[in-house]
C-alpha cells in the first residue's frame, strides 16, 4: 500500500487557550514550515516516490495544462474519491514541492500568511505555509477550503489573480509569487450551506476539476491495488459500494467512499471474514439507523 509521502499537514490552532499553548509548544517542537524550509529548503515537501494514481479520464492532462499557465485549481468531489491522492501524484509528476493545509473554521489569515513570534532575541517574523509556498515555489493545497471563514479565504485572492502577490501587512512586505507557485483547493459540493460556501469572487479565480467515485472496473482495480485483496473480492466490494451509493438521499447522507472500500479490502486481505470486514469498515461507520444497517448488511451477504 502507498504510504503518504508527505505527512506534514498544517492545521490551525484549536481548543482552549491551555490546549492551544500546548499545541503551539508541540508545533514548535516539531518545527514550523518556515524553520524547516530554512534548514532543509523545500526538499522536505518533495514527494520522493511516485504515488499510485489511476487516472479516470483526462484529469492528468487538464491539470498539467492548468499548471502550465499557473491557473489556480479547485478539485471538487465527495469524500474519499481521490482528490488528495491526485494532487500528490500531480506534484510528484511535475516535480514540485507540495505544502498541504487542512482548513478549519478556527483558522485565521495569520495561520496562512505568518506572524511575529517572540523568542529570546526579541520578535521575529515566521512565514505561514502560504507564504512559504509563494516565496519558494511550491504547490499549496488548501484542503476542505469551505471550512475556513470567508475573511480568511480572501487572503488568497491577490495570489490567485493576475497580480500573483501576497501582501504581508503586519511585516510591511509584498511577496511576489515564485514562478512555480500554484494554489489548489479541495471542495466537497455536498457539504456547504448558505453560511458556509465560497464567495463567487473566490470561486471565479479557479479552474475546476470534477471528481467522483470511479467507474466499476477502475474502482475495483484501485481497491485491489491499495488493499491487497484479490480482484474478484474488490469487485464485490465495489458492487456493495454502488448499492449504498444508490441509497444516498434515501436514508444515507453520503455514499460509501473508495477509501472505505479500501479499508474493507485491507481487513479481508489480512484474513478477516469478508462479512465481518464489511460490517466494521463499511456498514457501521456510515449509519446508525437499524433499517439502513439491515439493508446494507443484506447487500453484503449478496456478494460475500
Ligand atoms: N484514482 C485513484 N487512484 C489511486 N488511488 C485512489 C484513486 N481514487 C481513490 N484512491 C484511493 O482512495 C483513497 C482516498 O482518496 P483521497 O484521500 O485522495 O480522497 P479525497 O477525495 O481527498 O477525500 P477527502 O475529501 O475526504 O479528503 C486514497 O488513499 C487512495 O488509496
Ligand atoms: Mg483529501
């Protein structure tokens, strides 16, 4: 199974102030993106090994064309359908470092752009992940961007239009984006509400690629590859996934993702009875409703 080659994902500060202080101490112990960059350059954000990515249509060529003109890109699609894997693969293919930020409603503009920190020698500026990416030429992937507040999201505006600059207002500096820099955001069209959606002025700065669960044979190939289960069992898992996806909107809020099918496949490959594996990895996580569980359990017994 492919291990995520770039596990460094930056989240915002959360929780109560004490937890926050501890989290900040932890974050400092792990070292910030800026410190890492000074010490190691952007090499730590380079994906060394080719990530396994099975293309499903012309998304690879379209993304390459978009990157060649440095068009900011939005990857749209339900949870667990391959958006993160795709951006890792494209960063590897283009030979560019990838800096991922997990967005959240507590995230502030300073979490992205940077802030002054106090240390023994006084204050010093520390670039946030967006500033690191813009300065040194990485692909900056803002995961689940609708989770961020709109006043935070607007800091990407000057970087995602013809200006390609990032003003660091507190520092009095304007970063001119490195030629290799690109912003990519992910967006799950099912999740936003009136309160939580991207502004039109944000959306209209991006090109968009639609992602969805792949067609049957391709999804089975992915499940088999990623979980180590044989192709026949992978196909059965995909059948169960398709049955569940048909129940979306009829009692299920979300369809079963490719990620869940891979979990079930991994359990089966490790020797767990397929019905038990499907119960644990597919049915129980997705619904608490007894009738829905029965319906899904019976789909499982049809195939295993
Ligand atoms: N086309 C694909 N090629 C290879 N692996 C894939 C593909 N699609 C999905 N996968 C597998 O499915 C898993 C889940 O995909 P991924 O994490 O990229 O989903 P996501 O769309 O980013 O979900 P989320 O919105 O929850 O972050 C991946 O770890 C990978 O194993
Ligand atoms: Mg993802």
